[in-house]
């Protein structure tokens, strides 16, 4: 196994551990907020959106800063730092006594984490160009598996242990990822000469302006996709509780709802990672957007949990392809020497959507009800479909592969 492959599979495992740590709290976060004293239904919905979104906001704001440090001190150093930060700020909420203290912990996690950006940049800098789509697909698989296992584990643990104990157990996963990153991931990093770094900094604005127009279009695609999908997810525990009619194991049901979505995403990533070069990246992205938009509508109409689980599974088959297809298109339109900077800013679009989506979804649900959020997400994804259809073109390399040349 070559070094880039070894690094890639380690990054997938670490991505799985870090994402699982993030997602373990998803099934019970609104109920932990209620335990901290927020009991008004409208306030609870708003707090649920804020606590999920604020992490992404500060991750997006700090991503360029950590990216600059990665160029100066190495991507592995940023990987270890971010994994350790996830561990620390996952354990600290076990000791908070108010929602505001929990909010501070979530903010600090966003400020110091940036894990996905570090993993993506390290993988992009060590992977051969002709295997870039393969590598990004595997990284996405690790992230999606974390989305599957994290909520499922968190839901089961929350039905067995107090919420505060679950926070401490979740931190163990991130600690394991930190140890793996520090001891097994290899990077042959050579710090840039200081004068060259200055030249790079001076030319960064010119570099931004020289990117193809498609890159900016795909930034919009990533932002809208995350805004729409993440606007629904923080409210899913409240929706499942409403549908489960007071079931005592609703934490497990929430974990199951989120887990089946992630399982379907793993299936989608596996298939699209192999077939997208032949089917066409733009075509696959359009299909994923259309399917994701279509399956949101009936979720607002269900009256029981198990139809919701079925709909979430089928929707996951389309949701799983959104980010890998967009990131693959970005990589194919960007020269190798610029991919680090481009993916750094792409992560800002990703985190901005992760922040504003839950925030807007929480306030939207407080004003118009939980079910209306599904309709709004569906409309946004359909608008995103139109945007891709009009503004994004298929890269020439993909056209050659699909035509057999």
C-alpha cells in the first residue's frame, strides 16, 4: 500500500471518529437544553438551532486562519490540533449548568476545531490527481459513517445513561482520533521560505479572482445544500418525539432516523464514487438535488415514525452525493497547486450553510411549525437544482471519460 493510500484510510477512520463525536449529541441535545432550564417550546426550538449552527459559524470564520497555519506549519499539525479540540469541547458540556455555558462550549469547539477542512486539505495535498475523486469519496464515506453511528450510539446511550455521562463517553472517540492522527498519519512537510510565503500572501487576492466562474457557482451549491439539509436536522428529535406519541425510547428512535439516512448516504457515495466519471459529475449532482428535494415533501405529511424512517432512507440515497459531487467538480476545475486554498474557502461555504441553516430552521419552526421546515428545505433544494442546471458545466476530463476517450 502506497503512503497516500495509507494516509487516506487513516484519515477516513479519524473522520469517522470525529464525526461520530459531533453527532452523538444530536438525538438528545434539545432535551439536554430543556434539562438546563429552557422549557418554553418556542425557545427550545430556537436554542436547538442556535447550538447546532453556532459551531459551524465559527468553524467557517476560522477555517481560512487555520488553513494559513497549515500552509506554514503542516496539515498534520492542524489535524491533531482540531481532533484534540473536538475531544476537549465535547467533554466540557458535561459540567455546564446553563444553556449559555453550553453555547460557549459550542462556540469554542467551532473556533478551535475545523477538522474536516484539515482532513480534506491533507488528502488533497498527498493524493495523485487521477485518484482525487476516489479519495474524496472515501473521506465522505468516513463522514457519513460517522453520521450513521454517532446518532445511533448517542440515542442508545442517552436512554441508558444521564446526558452528562454521554458527553464524556463521546469525548473518548475524539481522543482516539487524536492519538491516531498524532502517531500514524504521515506528512512529508517542508515549511515554505519566508519570502515565498510573502509572495503567496500578496498574490492571494489575484489567485481568488483567477478562479473559473464555475468554482464560485459551486460555492453557492455547497452553501444552499447545507443550508437546506442542516436546517431540518436539529429539529428532527422534536419531530420524532411528536410522532412517537410519548414513547419512552424516543432517543433511540431519533438515532435510528438519523442512522438510516447515513446508511443510505454510504450506499450512494460508494456507487457514485465509482460511476460518476462515466455518468457525468454534473448529471449526478442534478439527480441528487432533485431526489433530495422530492423526498422532503412527504416527510411533512407523515403521522408515524416508521414511514418517516423509510422516507429518510430513500432521501439519503440522494443526499449522499451532494458534497462528493460538488467537491469533485471543484477539484477538476482547479489546478493542483491551488486546491488547498480553494478547498479551504469551500469549507467556509460549507460551514456558513451549517450555521445559517439550523439557525434559520429553528426560528422558522418557532414561527410556522415543525412541518413547514420540510417544505422550505424542499423549495431551496429545487432552486439549487435550477442554479446547477444553468450555471455549472461538466469538466472536459469527465466528458472524455463518459464518452470513452
